[in-house]
C-alpha cells in the first residue's frame, strides 16, 4: 500500500483550544502522525511518498473560493490585528447563527473567522494553511494513484479533514481531504464513489459537501450526535436531498458501544455501498473509536482494528484511506496500521 505522507503537517501546531470556558492544551498534536509513520515503517507496509505538486483547483472543487482566500491569508490578518497576536493562536469569538446574515463578507477579520467556523476548538496557527494545503495535495496524490490502477493508498496527514465543509472549519479540520479525494476520483472518470467515515465523530463536513449529490455515497458510523460532537448533524433521518436522496446513510451508536455492535453497523454501511454500486471507496479513518481515546466513547481494542481492516478488504474495491481522528497518542500508530495491514492481507 502506497502512503502519501504530509511532511508539512508539523507546521500546524496549535497551543490551545477553548473547552467549556477554559483554554486547554490542544488534543490534535503533531506526534499523532509521527507515531503512525513510525509504525508504518516498522512493519514495512510499503512505499512512503511525499505530496505531489498540485495547484488549488482540486481544493476549490469542494471548497468555496472565499473560504480558501480566508484560510490562506488568515494568519497574516490575525497578526496584522496586533503584532502581539503572533504569540497566540487565532480562535473565533463570534458566530452568525441561523437568522444572521452569511452573504455579507465583513471587513473585520474576527467577524470573518466566525463566519467560516463553528467552534472555538480549532486554532489557526502560522502554519495551518500550508499544512492543510499539503494534506489536500496528498489526498490528490492518493486519488491519482487509484486512477492509475493502484488498488489502495493511505493519506497520512494532519490536521484532519472530515469536519470541514464547503465553507467552514471546525473539529480540528480545515480542508476536507476525503472530499477532495472523492471529487478527484469523480473528475478522473470514476462514475460512483463512496465515502465511508468510521471516525468516532460524524463526518458532518463530508456529508454536507455531498448531501445533494447522487454520484457520491456517504456513510458514517459514529457516536450519537444527541450526546456527541458535532451535535448538529449525523442523525439517522438525514438521507440526502434532491439528486442525493438515498445517498446518505448515518448509523449513530450510543456511547459505550463495543466492537461487535460497531462491526454490525459497518457491515450495514458496506452493504449499502455495494447496493449503490461504488467503483471506488474513500475511508475516513479515525481511530478515536479506541477504548482509551480521551475525547470519545466507544470501546474498541487495538486487536479489533485488524478485524476492521479485514472487513474493509473484503469489499475488493479500490480503496484509499484518509487519516482523521485518534487522540490516544501512544496507541494511534498501532491501531491505524492494524487496519491498513489487515486490509492489505485480505485485499491482496
Ligand atoms: Zn473524531
């Protein structure tokens, strides 16, 4: 399996996130990706490549231009507000909820930051944009690898992507790597693409991007949004709209769910993907379903991820994995590579 590794990822290194009234150290840290890379190399899973050179066009296929303009200039604008800001992460303080206007692009940087975000847990740092942009380039590289006949690929990047929507960031995510990849596959001639999101948290950004599309099926197994982040999307009655009616499948599960029930849900998702007739699969691979994860509530064990990879390998679809969440840093490498190695053994 060919891995596309984002060597720019450490440039995104948030200091603090706002959590229930307190600034706390960031949970999404650079060592996450380094542990996965270390484990990949230790087990000899295959070639590790860098991101190809790509322009912004594949990113703008799924994200609004004004949002990309914002992300690419955000740090400079933040520091321009006050030179002392260079020592702080940028976090939003205002949001235009529901009946407020979102068509007007305010001149104020803090107001624009609120317009394009939905939580205060996703700091923008000096290196957020170059890291996120390079991650998207890795996603393009992996999609192109499948388009050229490769059977599998892994995008090892951070910040993660699945909470980022057409024009918003949140949940530690800025550019939606899985969506960039799915669109790249479509643009490269793959007729029907499925995105399966198995991160603990619902992939609200990916769902929103493809919600009215009949050519990209989105399925997600995740913590019930009644109690789990991202709260406002991810319910079972969200089934797609317009041309996408029936092409969205949410399988929320209660906190405390273990591997047996979790695998049943993933089997339902894979059956739906087969019925859809997918020609390629993009897996948003978060391993925050692990029992020891500090911000999640399922109880999968490290050895269970071998079974997950085996289940995915049985689909026989050209498959690319995109690294999402997983915050039990000491185990994130083993858990992630367990999925990939078992997949490879099954899929060949
Ligand atoms: Zn997650």
